[in-house]
C-alpha cells in the first residue's frame, strides 16, 4: 500500500469574478497553510510594493512574497514601448516563479492577478497552462483575477467566483481620502 504523503496531489484553485476579495481569499489560504508548517510562494502581477498586506505577509514564517520592483501603471495607459517592457518583465517574473516553486520545494504557489497578466498578453496563457500541467504533483497552485479562460477553468479543481453586489461609487458615495488597504 502506498504512503499517504506519496499520494498527495496539489490542486489548482481559481478565485475569479468582478468583486473584491479574490486576493484576500488567496492570502487567507496562504496564512492558514503557513500556520500548518507549509511553504508558500506568492507572486503578484500588475501590482506594486505599496499593498498593505505585503509587509505583514513577509513577517510570517513559511511565506515568501516575491518583490514587485518595477511599476508600469495601468495597462490601458501604456504606450507600445512601455507595454512591451512590462510584458518582458512579467514573463520573466512568471518564469522565475515557476523555477522557484519547483526548486524551492514549496507546497503552494499563489499567482495573484495572473488572469489579468494573461488577458493583457503580459504572460502567455499557453505558458501558464503548460506549467500547470507539468508542475510537481504535490504543488498546490492558486490563480486569481477576472475572466479566466475556459481552458484555465477546465484545468482547475476548485473555482470560486466573487461577485460584486453593491458598490458605494454606484450610489454617488465618494472614495474616502487617506485610507489605503
């Protein structure tokens, strides 16, 4: 009879939808896993270092957050040159994440906003699907972002969709000044 640990298979999770909370759900899973002694690698696409959760996550043993040391702004505001530069950067970031997840013996890899990176052609979806199919069997992978393709949905074991039901801007309530999460 095979040992239980030898049979362990890492699942593919997708947190998608138009609501807030996709990243929070993924990070909640990371914190729970780290609390159980698991190693977690978090890679964030199309974001910067100014996210409130980053300093806290870096203090948790077992969690590694890859730095976002370049900022490109919103994709829709990029000219062709800036977009090509951003795509090159995010492709390299993705390739490094794949190598690190495999070589670092991580239990969980979180690719935050990878759907946006694929949808904006910053990371080729074919590269992502190839990695998901060929990843170490034990590696759990979490993908976040809006509008995952049918191909990614088919590969996933878990899909959670977070929907916006109400937003203060729709009712004319302005954003609060000075509050950044």
